[in-house]
C-alpha cells in the first residue's frame, strides 16, 4: 500500500528531521529549566520572540549567525524575567509562565505591526541554505535523510550532545541536576540556589528562542502571526515523554516529527475522504497521549515547581 | 553505654569563637548576645529544648542566616557572615537535622557537588572516588558511592552527610539533633565515630535536647534557654537533673501515670497487610495489635518501618489488603477519614503543617474540617458560620490557644498553639480512641507537658491511645504497654515494667522479627 | 533579603495590588508608545474616549466585558482549587457549538423553554470538556495546564471542521460560518438598537452565584481547603478528587456560557473568529481580581475597556492595537508579584 511505502522513503525522514529541529532545541531548553526545578510555561511566547527577533535582525542587515545570537539573547532576557519572578520571589510557576507567554507574544506582535504597518504579505529574508556534508551526504537513504539539512539542524543535534555532556559530566551540570532535586543540598554545599536556577532558566530560554528562530530563519523565510502554533506546549509534553533526558527527548522529537511529516503526506493521499483538520489535530492528540503514557513520571525532578525559600527549614 | 571521653590534647587552642551573636525574627529574639569558645579536639554539646535557639545559632555559624549583631572568628580569622561557602572554606561542616541530600543522585555525586570549580569542563570523578574511599576507610563510615542515596538507609545517609563534610576537610563539625532518626545502637556507632574524629583533631558541636546523650558524649555543655546562654558546664562535673533544670528553668512535673482500669478491646488488628498502591510493596505485613480502653499503647520504631501506614490505616486513609480490623468489636469494611471520625477516633497527625491543618484557612475553618458536612455546622449544603465560630471560641478557651481570634489565619500560630488547636478539634467529641503520631515533635517543654497531660487525662476517662513516637523517653514515660514496629511487622506487646531502652533498641534494629519479606515505607537497611 | 509573612493585610493593601498592576501596565504601554513614535497622552486619551467617551463606547465596553466575566469566573473558580484551567477557549467554543447545534432550528420550541435549555446544554458541554483533563490530573498526575492548552488547539480545528461540514451555512457564500440561530434562541438586547444584551445580566448573576457558593456553601469551603492544602483536606476527610471534579464542571460550564452568550446574544452564528482570546484574557481577569468573583466583574470591565479603547485608538492614532495585549499581560505579571507583597514583607538578612 502506498501509505506504508511512504514510511520508507528518505524524503519522509528528511522532512521529519527538519520538522524536528525546532522541537529539539525548544525541548532541550525546557528540559534544562525543569531539571533545575523550574517549569517554564513561557516557552510558547519565547519561541515567538526568538522567531521574530532573529528574523528582524537579519531583515535589517545582520548575518544569519548574528541573528541567531540576537534571538538567543532575547530568549534569555525573557527567561531572566521568568526566573526572577519564580525563584527569588517564589511566585506561582504556572501563572508566571502563562503571563510570560502572553507578554512575549503580545510584545512581538506589537513590534511587528510597528515595524511593518502596511504590509499584506510578510517580507522575506534569505534563510539558512541546506548544507550537504561532503561524503556523508552521498550515503544511500541516510545521506538524503540526515546529511542534507541546514546548519541549524546540525546545531540542534550537536546541542543534544552538548547538553547531555554538560548535565552528566561537568560540575555545573551536577549542580543543575541537584538543584532540581533538593535545593537545600545545593545551598549546603555553598552554591547560591537563586543564581543557579536563574542561570539555568536563562540558558534554557535561549535554547527555546533558537527553536523559534529555526522557523523563520531555516524552515521558512518570513514571520507571520500564530507561527509557533502550539509547538511550545508540544515540547512540554516531549520533555515528560523523554523522562527529562536529552537523548530520549531527541528520539521523542524525531518520532513526533516523523508522525507529523507522515500525516502531511497521508493528507495528499486521503484528503478526499478525511477532512484536513483531522490530520492537523493529530500532533496535539498525540502529545496528550504521550503525557498519559508517561504519567507514572519516573524520573521527574523532585523539586520541580516547589519554590525554595532561603532559610525556611 | 557511654564511650570513654579522651582528655583534650591542647586545651588552650581555641578554634572557634562566637561573640555577642544576636538574632531577631520580628518580635522574637531567637539568639541573645551569645558568646562562647570551641576548643580543638573537644565535643561541645549545645543543649536546650525545642525553640531555645540552638538550630538558629548553628545556622548563623554555617551561613544560612546573618546575625543582627556579633561576630565569629574561625582559627583566628573573621568569618564572613551569611555564606555557607565561606563557612565551608574556613573548615566548618554541618550535618543538618533534615539531610541535605539529593535522593535521586548517587552518593559520590552528592559528596562531590560544589567541591570543584563550576566552570571546570569535566568532573574529576576518579579522584573523587579515591578520596571518598580513603575517608570511608579511615573513619569506618561504609557507604556505596555509586548507589543512589534513596537506596540507603537513614543511618547510612547520615554517614554520607558526615563524609560530605570530611571530604571538604572540615575541622569543625556541627551535628544538629543527629540521633533523632537513629536506633540506640546506631546512635552508639555515631558516638564512636565522633570519638575517632576528635582523636584526629576535629572539634565537634553537638546539638541535642536529650540529656543522656549529652552526658554520654560531650566534654562541655552549653545550655540555651529562650535564646540566652544560661549556663556552661563541664560534663563530668554536672548531672542530668542539674542540666534538666537549667534547660527548662523551672521544675518539670514528671507525668504521673496512675493505674486505670482497662476496658474491652476498642481496636483490634488481626493479620493486617497493606500494600503500596504503586509498587505493590508491603507497607504493613501481617500486623496485629489490640488497644484497650484506659491504656496508652506506645509504638516504637525507626521511622519508615510501617508506623505511617499504621497511622494512615487507623485514620482511614488506606484500606487493608488482607486481615481484619475491628472497632468496638465490629469489623470494619470501609475505610475513609470521615467514617473513622464518626466512629469516635481522634487523629493527631505527625505533620501539623502538611496534614493536620490548612495553614491558609482561618481557625474556625480548620476546626470544622472533619465535620463540616453535618449539623450543627452545615445544613443542606450551607455552612452555619455562627455555629462554627462559637465552637471555635470554646476550643480556643478550653485549650488555651494563643491567637488573635477565631477568624485569624492559622498560619500565624506558633507550633505549640497549632498542636493545641488540633488537640481541641480532635478531643472535642470525647473520642474513645486517640491516635497520637509524634504529638510532641518540635514543641517546647511547656507545650509537650500540656499535650502529655491531655493524653493522660483522656486515658483516665477510659479512652485508648495509640502513641507513635520516635522519642523513646516519651514512650517509656507514658505507655502502659509498648510494641515495636520493624519492616511493617508489629512485635508482641511489652509491659512498662518489663522494657528498657537497650532491648527496645535491639528490637528496633530487627532482633526478634522474622527474616525476609521486608515491608515498611522506608528503604532497606544495610 | 528575606520574605517574612505579614500578620495581617488591610483592605487598603489588598486594593493596592490591582492598582499597582494597572499603573505599571500603563507605564509600560507609555514606553512602548514612545518607542513607536507616538504621544502617550494622545494614545491614552484615545483609548479612554474609545472605551467610555460616548454612550456607544460605554455600551460596547460592557458588551465586550460579558464573555470576559464568564471566562474570568471560570478561571477564578478553577484557580482557587489549584486547578489550572487554561482551556477557557475550548470550553467557550464547546458552548458556542452546542448553541448552534440546538438553536438553528433543530428544536422548534418557544423562547422560555429554548433559551434555558440551550444555556444548560452549553454549560454541560464545557463542563464535560474540562472534566477529562481534570480526571487525568487526579488519576494519573498529568499536568492539566498542558492538556487544556493542547485541547484549545484541537477545538479550534474541530470548529473549522464543523464549519466546513455539518454546520456549514448553505447561504454563506463559502465563508466558514454556521447558520444563524432562530429568533427564539436569541438573547434579547438590554438597550434597543445597541449591542448590549441580556448576557451581561446573566454574567453578573453568575458572579453573585459564585460569590455565594464560595462564602456560604460546603462546596465553596471544600474548594478553598483543597486549593490551599489538598493533603490536609484529604486527611480531614474531604473527598479531594470529587471536589476537583465538581470544580471542573463548574469552571468549564462557566466558560462555555461565554460562548453561548456570544452566539445567542451578539453574533447570532458561529465563526472561526468568535473568540479573540477571551479564554486567555479570562485568566488575566481572574488574577487581577485576586480570584474574587465580584472583583472579576470589575476586572473584566477594565480589561474590556482596554481592548475596546485600543481598537478605537488604533483606528484614529494608528498605534497597533496589540498595545492592549501588552498592557493586559503586564498587568497580569505585576498583579502576581504584587499579591506576594500583600502577604509578605521584605526584610534584611
């Protein structure tokens, strides 16, 4: 059946890797925040900010890598705001996160409208071009699937390895993991819990913004409203699905993206019989199912969402 | 029981000096101009009842708090305040009362945390492992470096805490109520370890409110009372009675336990087993006990051996998977808290804050929490707040709860007053069975005395009381009979005349219990 | 620096929090307007004029406030029990769908019967929609924030699907919209010739009802206890899961009434843009009101004023109307921080 054959085409998997890239980056970002004990529901808004900031910088003449850096900084700035409210002030992580998403999104749309008041179709930039890795890209099947992606995708994969290494093999990674399990343990060893958590949230938010920037600087070439379209919430599910481990989160993102790529192609086959909205719904439904499946929550950071008040013992 | 206390090598060397340390929390004066010295190679006990200011003082020393006045010098150098990092750098280590360990990480990870510069690109695990093994060997503190802390017993976790401090080359070690969670035998082992540390030149500050420990292990004792340093004694030159009086400042009446006629069995557990919902592990295994009216049945045991589950069972929070539970002769089939309350069971939970009260509700709201669905507090879904308020006023008066009024937020009350509030709520119905789970934890002596008085009074009126307590002194003072819990099993009861601490300690460590089939909530002991 | 609990919080301090939130949002907006090259005074003047400068503007504000009162109440009820219902959008659409399904001729009943029936059906639809994520939370520990959010996206697609198919208006010239509801299903206007309708009155009544439930009933007491400390509530014998379920039913139903109100009272049919984020705005309304039901009415009117005024201002002065969204988000964050300081004070050491 043609529906099954599609699963074995390299183009499907190439699309899957491409679709997965923003998810990988943003999921890594949320993973870092949650490992430090802070739930960051600002992810949807921060991805939006990243998408806009990077793109608008390039539109005004910056080169792509500078644009990425600006996106990351913008994300980190919102991350610091979220971190400030949730860590030293200890406010509800749920409500603050939703507030950050609302603020980041509305600021982005305001800035966009201000910068481009009369456009009907959004202006374009020159995005990252696919970069074929010499040699590797000639391998049958894997070559097309893996090694003809844009540099930002390669960056995403490298990021997974980097984050895993830092978390598990460096002193600061140990500190981040511990502060999400028992902040008192970190304080008793002479490390400041507030700076550590806020730092983790800022770094995580930078990754989220890079995930958003992928959309405007690699996948597509312009910014439009509702671009992120719930990807942030899907990434929250992916963190749970990956048991807060970078490697598993990567697999989850690819699996998810493969499913998304698959349903796009299925639509072309079956579009006459099944309304397209059903296909579009599937990623969100899948996310809910993933959350239920992982509901026994093995391995969640023990101090997640519990505010740490210094000196309260 | 006491170990030989070695004479000081170099009595003149002062390693730590606190001068005029004062700390206020709002109107409360927690520490009042405290000044003392610590010498190399000595064990200094800091004695005081709950709330005297001992932990606050040590938290200031370790840098968790900043003193309002006063200074500290360590080995002659001034200690910058408010920084655990500085304290650690000056050679001070602390074993906290509530362990500062990350359960899901390994022992090695916990020990190495913070010992390397944060920007180092790779942790030096091999070196760390070697150093930990050396220390472990030198002081006889066996741990498993690559196992998760969660898989260690409480006694082992304390060893990890001590190793953490030694790994950082601590020369001064603070231990905050270290024996609260240990069996008597484990406490002995700890005291031996302390002697080894002292022999190597460390100085130790030992916080406790237990007189026999202080007598056994220290060379000098500082007595704190209501924030002030009221006395300093050389341990060999004083005794328990003097220390007790200094600690409290007034003669404490010993609880008078008079013989009371026993009634028929009020509560009867026969072969009860309870399994953990998620993992299926046995929390209570084939447990049997009988509680009669007019007695206090003490339940001893290291925490995590099934006491919480027993309390949950009697509170109506869990149901047994096997066995029979009978109340007043009738078998119970359905378990929920409301039902148990309606049967006349009073429940004093072990954690006032997490279980006993909703801190953000008002006093009157908390007082009706178990009976809000029945008259006189509500009718047809509407709450009669006047009835609730009247009830609250009665309880506040009868139980001497110090508070702004029945509409004050419960969070504002002190620990002792919260416990009195809970007592008032639970005893208001004249219950026939009282489950008291760690009823005097964290309370000052006045409040403890009050709680004991109320329990004994209830006993005198024919109520049966299940007293779960980690404080063996309390258990032995109040109980008519004692049972020990180990790994979810309950021992045969011992009469009050027949039991001593040493035997209890052995039973708490497992002697006399059938091997295998480990139950209980805690992790498995070494 | 330390946070120390206050012994009491006077009413003045409690009111200071939302006022501070509003003030900060105005300051931030002024800055953004300056960056945009316009005059803050001109902008604020236009906003105020657009929100309340004429009778038309005022009525328009109250009309826009109506769904916000419902979604604000929905969020307030849920948040009090620590049930993070972010799915107001989906519940609103559920109510709207039911209103259209039942009200476009399928039930040829007279208004006194049809109106309550549709409202009840819509309420039930929203109630059941929130029950799912709530059960997932209580039984499986699945975070309801994410599930309710994801359901919002699913619902919008579902509405699109319905409007392309079974609910499509055959006379609609291809636009995705449903048929109009019949006359007997329409909520009458409060003021002849204007857009303000009886939904506003129903919303106020709903706020009073919620206030009564909170202050006087056992259900309100249970929600409070469970929200503050579910573990202690369980120990006291309060059936926590059942209370959560009832809370979900009430909250979801209230949000759905916003959808019924918009269709039956204002628009007359269901379209894809029925809700420009009323569900999310409801969260801000609830927080600004510190979860107090009567405060929700005031906060909803304020937020509606911001949006209505910004729309008018955008047409006259030209500053993007997203400024209102920024103000509302800023007010939310400031309010949350300010509420902390009503309970704690800052101390040295």
